[in-house]
C-alpha cells in the first residue's frame, strides 16, 4: 500500500509539471446549457428498431474513452489511473455483454496508471483477444504518461494496423486510427476501426478524410467507433455521415451526460443492420465519457459489400 501511495504521489508531481493528453475539455470554448433532465439521463432507448432474424450474425459492438481509468475529475492526483476503476470498466463491458469494443485514451503500463497494462488487463478479465497501438508517450523516458487505442474482441483478431493521422504541427498530440480484421467464423471477417481525433478542427477535418480512405479500401464490412471530439452538426460529422451510416444517431450525449454533447460515434459501412444505440456508465465515475454500444446484424460478409 505504501508503494502504491508513493507511486501515486510521484505520478502527481510529474504529471503536475507536464501538459498531459486528454485533460482539456473538448468544449472549453463552447457554451453548454445543462437542463434538469440531464441529471438522470442514461440514453436507454424505448425500443429497438430491429429484431433478431434467422440467418443473420449478431454482434454487440461499442466504443469507450476510458480516460485511463482516472474517473471524471481532472488535475493533480485525480489524473492517476485507479485499478479499482479499471476493473469496474472491465466489469461494465462484461455486464453489458459486448462482443467487441474499441477503447480510446487507454494506457499500456506507465507511471500515471501505476504501470498497469490496461488493454491486457481488460482482455484477460473478459477472456478476450486484444490489440493495442500507442500514440503518445511523455516524460521519464516515455514512461510517465502514455496513451493509445485498443480493440478487445471475443472473436479472434487476424491482423491489425495502426494509422497515424494528420497533425498540422509535430508538436501537436499524435492521433491515430487502429484497424483490426476480426474473424466471426462462418459469418466471415469484418473490419473494426477505433479512432481518437484532434480537438483542432483543421486537423480533425483532414483526419476524418483519412479514416474514410481506410474504410473505402476495406474488402470487409466495417464498424468504426471512437472519440471524434466533434458534435453531430459539425461539417466533418455531416461529411462522414454522407458516406457511412451513423448507428449512434439516436443519442444526444456521450460526454459527462451533458445534453447535446455527443462526441463519440458508431459508424457502419457495408451490409449491416443495427438496433438503437445506448450509452451507460455515467453514474459510475470511471471516465468523463459513457460506454457507447449497439447491436449489429451482418447480412453478408464478403468482398464487394
């Protein structure tokens, strides 16, 4: 216990002196009006738009920015990832019976998270497969704070590739899109993408175009999830929605349970049908984002979509 306290204090001292990833609000310059209804909003839909059908492969897929399991609060010791919150995140995924989930703001064993390999821990807790791609490392030989994207899957992951996304200046935080081919068995293979986009509009506009280029080249049906740091009425989301289907269009919040602050998405490309998206976990204080998920039915899994 003493060692953990010392590590936590050291993390605080180091972290206090550095500009860390994900600490700033994505809407620091925007006014958000909070209604009374926001207090208990959990976005559970009244009904699904699709019932299971014979011959269709159903999978439950989600996206979750876990803010390295620090909880909703930021700054100082709040920035240290908590093992209890990480276990809670894994339990939340299990309790909601997700088959595949894309994580953003997840770390692989740095001082800030007390050297916990978060993707590995979650995968082992669930008994799933996983891949991880690091985007950021800072301080203490790159071990003070790290961050990246991960895909955790009940089904085997055949291959994966990390795509670094555009940044206007090399001093800006590197963002990326992690691509994985997942084998659903007799139903075939699918592509799962998880992305974390820039807070800067000039960068995220180009990043969305890069992601679309990845999607368009896929020989398999695609599900894209992630934290886009963009609201539905932004030009980049409108642009992407003209090319892919927003399976999370029914939601109006994914961030701090604030109405009209939706920045996480689930998009599809190819022969998919889907139900009504849900977001949950706001009241558990694992992250400032909710766990976003939906049920998807694969009509066919073959080249040509």
